C-alpha cells in the first residue's frame, strides 16, 4: 500500500502528513532517537543508521503482510520541500479477520505537548476502521505503562476509553499498564 493521510493544521500546530516509512527517513530517525526518553521506549537498539535500516525493513515487511502498518508522522510546513519528522503511529493487525488490532505511537521531542500525537493517532485510527471494516475489525487497543501519563492523555484525546489496569509482563512490559480501547463507530 502506498498511503498518505493528511491532517489539517490547527491554530497552534502545522498540518501533518502520515505515510509509510522510507530510506530517506534514516537521518531524521537518528536525530529523533538521540532523545533518551524515546530510546527508553524502543524495543531494540535505535542508535546507528544500520539499526534504523533494519527497523525500516521491518516496517516495510509489515506493510507487505498487512500485519504492521507503520506511518511516519511529518509536520507539513507550507513552502518547505520537506517537513520535519514528528513521530510515528503503527497499527498491528495480526491475521486477517481478527476483531481487534493494537495501536502504538511515539512523538519526537520537538513535537511533544503540541497535539501532534493525538491528531495523528486519531487519523490513523479512523483510516484503519474505514479500511478494514469489511474484514471484521471492531476495536483497536492501546497499551501503555502506568508511569507514562502523557500516553494516557494522548489516548483520551484520541477517544480511546480507559478499560483497566494490566499486570506487568516483563521483559517487554516491565511495569503495570493501562488498556485503552476505541470501538468502531465511536463518535468522531
């Protein structure tokens, strides 16, 4: 799939372009992952161009299989040739026909606190429900650790309802977490 989603500008934030990751994103990714907070949440090393090239290959394979639909979130500044990398949103679908999927996201340090993550997450969520409605998709889950209140705010702003506290599952989920869910057909 070659998908580009657009999010309109707001009075306080630029428009966003959401598209699959590509080779040209390596430099901006290296810069983004210099942020210790972003590295802490990464599932593996994300420090060198080689690390990020392997990560980009994983994202590309996900689009081919349909199991991992990862979008680069780019701030679109009118008049500039290239926008600035603001983050990522991913939908993990598993096998076709499943009733639920899982959303994940991260925001680059300069984009945090400006409404970029909830706007991007909401747009990808709506696109996912529209695209996979006939495949039986009914809900999308979002999980985050309890010590990440910013992720809780993003989930709520993107209309993911808090459902319950989840137990820790080391090593990938070392602390208890929150489960947020957005149902297909929830009000826009």
